[in-house]
């Protein structure tokens, strides 16, 4: 067998390996609305924590660091 034959054989073997996998998607949105509410709660909780930390830092900078 020549090197070209081995390359062609290797390429033929890889064709099946690289085949695309079908992806099934749902056309109707059957997700639970509670999932969206949970994301809002988590998002506002994280935003609230960031704002609270910023306010504490501003208070520290204004009161303690100034004098």
C-alpha cells in the first residue's frame, strides 16, 4: 500500500466520525415561568449586593478616610 492509499483510507474512516448530529429544538415554549422569575430574583439579588457594597465603600471613603 502506498502512502496515498493510506491517506485516502484514513480520510474515509474519518467521514463517519465527523458526521453532524441532529439537534432537536422545541417549537413551543413550554418552559416554566417560575424559571424566569428565579432569574430575575437572582439578577436583582446580585445587583443589590453590588450596590450595597458600593454604598458601604462610598460611606467608608467619605467618613473614615476624610478625617
